[in-house]
């Protein structure tokens, strides 16, 4: 049967009884007559031979509009009729969906949802768009559905879900509240997790929306939890901890327990977090694998290695092929210099085919530590093409260079670039770094120049060449390449900061440096490295009070030896020598071999 035959048949039936047909079609739309759209389009009717499809399509036309005994009056119908053109388009959508032509069906449903503003049509468009992963159309259709049928829980739930996917969490809160008011289950906790990647302003808006909802529903545990997570993400840890304790007073919820542990850790109260989790695990009826693993990791982070090992071993008995646990136990063994035990766990990972690339990488590192270069290279070569690939190639090349096999190293990396063209740039950087670090700077720079002949606007290579130039005192190379990056990418704040800091630190072009750093901070206002650069250039401009504000904030955001060196130097310059010594000493305890700290301390104190 051709489309012309279907159309003529539709028009024939419509000519005899337009009202009859429109109501029947609307009912079929509402109950979702075809199996491909039952529920939320979770199942799809298998493809059938064309003749069979045509026969069934014809049967649909006949079945939908049976000859009635008596033609009812229009007012007897529970719904208003569709116009003839809309009716035809909806039938086209139905038949297209039945035949598996889902894109065509979706296009027609969307047109009719916008034109008719019918809840049933909008619902079908929403579900089909979801099935086809067309989030933009699913959002548009869901909002039409919720608008014309505000008492539909499903309509609001679909709208909330699509708005969350689109990043409009505030809009999603409105629909989730509607779900709650209509008696449905409102999952407010998802908002907190979705907020992790929001900027500060958006997160603050969402927090305000959740707080207003809490005023209406103060006993809602999910709202309380969502607010606690948002507070924790915002850095208001004491308030987050207070809410977590309030929730835990009624019942133990794993997510709330984890929230409290994270808040305690962020407050630098790791011992309290350990004690809290220990009590939870010992008092829990039935084992909680998830909490026990968090407890084990926390023990590892606090250097309680034997206790951490006990927890991991407990979990391993329940799941002997768990690659994460085997790797954690291997790390503990390596930390305790027990290579034999570590090798045993790593080989188990390979035997169970769990995180094999990492297992070979760490077997290579153990062999390298034990001066077994051939074995180390063998293991590194087996890491595969995953995350460990580049670190492994770097180690192989480094071992070859250490043995004086420069030509072999260069040939090896050239072959790796040929076999892995998608990683050629990173492999070029590995070779250039090794050459320059071994006193072969010209060869390294020549390699970078040749690589960039074919890709002169490659920002990664430009940045690497700039930093290589800076490392060896070629300011012209640094400035040329960083300026080219900024020209190519006017939003590249890293290049702005790198150039600004270098100009502030190594030249007297401080005003120019200030402008570059200000541009970088405008793009990333909370970046600790940029804040440190701003403090440093203000110091060089002799604006000491302003410099202190930036450097103190930078050190709060990022405990770093270079930032501490800068802050101490400014404090010393304004006569706060006692505090300067304290800042330096505290940083030195964390990194006793810091070159910049030791140089600055010796320069100012003579020690």
C-alpha cells in the first residue's frame, strides 16, 4: 500500500465521519495504541516484512473507524475533535512509528504538539524524543505537556528531568515541587549532585531555591540533604555538618554519612571522620561494602596503613576479583616496601583481567626501582592504550636515555608516533623534554619546530615550546608563542597568566604584566595560581597591602611552596618578619626539598 492509498482512505473515512474519527484517534493517542510507544518507549516493535506492515497499517485504518450503528452528537464526545489536517498528520506519525520510521514520527508529533497543544500528543512526543535521545525536543514537548496538563505527575517529572539535563536546575526545582504537591515522589537530592559543576552564581541561586522550598516543607529529608550538599560544595562546612547530624539523628543514611565524612575531611578533622566511620561500621547490622571501602581509603589517607589493609582484605574475601581492592592492597604493600606482596596482588589483577594496564605499569615501576631495566621496559610495553600509555612511554624513553641509548629512544618514540597518530603531540613533548633535560636543547627545539611545521596553530605544542624556552632563558620564544596562543584563543587564561607572571618576575614590564593577569583573573576569578600571580605583580609594583590580600587568599586556596615563598617575601618587606618565618617554616615542613623556599629563606635570613 502506498502513502497515496493511505491518504485517500483516511480522507474517505474523514468525509463520512470526521467527528467519529477524531475522537477515536485521540483515544488511541492517549492509551498509546502501538507497542513501540508503550510506557516510555522502552520497547520497539520488531521490523516485519513490508507486505505485513502494509496489511497491519490498513487494518488500523479500518479498526479505528468502524461503521457505527448510530452517529452520536458532537457534544456526546468527551474531547474536542482535531481538525482534518491535524488528524491526517497524526495518522502519518502513527504509521511512521509503526513502521519504525521514528524520526519521521517524532517530527510529526512535535509539529502537532505545538499546533494542537494536546496533552496526549505532547506526551507521546516527549516519550519518543526521550527514546531517541533528542533532549532538546523532549524538553520542548514536556513543557507543553506540563503546561496543558498541570495535574500530570509524569509531565512535571519529564520536565524536571530534561531541565536538569539542560543545566537549568532552578527551572527543574519548580517542576519537582509540582510532583511533590501532586503526591508523587520528588527526588530533590539529585539537584545537589547535579550542582557540582555549576558556577558559583548558579549554585547560589539553586541553594536559594532549595532553601525557599524548605520553608514550605521543613520536614522533607531530601530537601535538607540537598541543602547540606550544596552548602558543602559552597564551603560552608559547619552548616553542612549541622544539617547532616540532624538527619543522622533520625536514621542512618549512607549518603548522609558520606556527606558528613567529606565535611569533616574538608574541615581537616580526619581523625574525627575516622572515629565516626569506625563507630558506624561496627554498629551496622549487616556489612556495608561502600562504607567500608570509604573507611579503608580514609585510613590509607591518614597513613594508618595496617588498618587500611585489614579493611581492604575484609572486602577482598567477599570479592576476590575486585580490581580496585587488589590495586589498593598493592599500593599499601608498595608504601610499606613489600614488593613481593605488591607483585602478588598486581599479578592477580592480570589473572582476573582487572585494570591490567595499571597492573603492568606498577610492575614496571617496581622493576625499575630494583634496577631491572629489561623487565621494567617489558612491563611498560604491556600497559596497552589506556590512561597509563603516555606515562609508560615516558618511562621507557627515560630508561633508554639513562643507559645512553639516545638514538634508540628517538627511533622508538618515532615509531610510537607513527602507530599512535592521535597521541603524536604528547610523544613529541616527551622526546623534546628528555633531549632538553639531557643538554640537547637544540635537538629538542628542532623537534618541536619540525612538528609545528605541519600544525603551526597547535596550542598544546605552542605552550610546551614557550615553557621550554622559559625554562632555558629564551624569553623571546616564550613571549612569541604565548602571544600567538592568546591571538588564536582570546579566552586562554593560562597563557595570559603565564606571560603576565613571567613579565612580572623576570622583567620590569610590570604594568603590562598586570593587565595580562587581570584578564586571566576575569576569566577564572578563583584560580589560585592566577591569584598568586596578581599578588606577585602587585608586590613588584610596591603595592604591598594589596599584594598581601591576594597572596593570603592564594595560600588558603592552594597550599603551595611557591605561594608561601611569595607571601613570606612580602611579609618580610613590610617588616612582619616573625610571620614571614612562620609561613616559610610551615611550608618547608610540607616540602622540605623545595628549591624556591630554601633559596628565599637563605636570601632573606641567611640560613
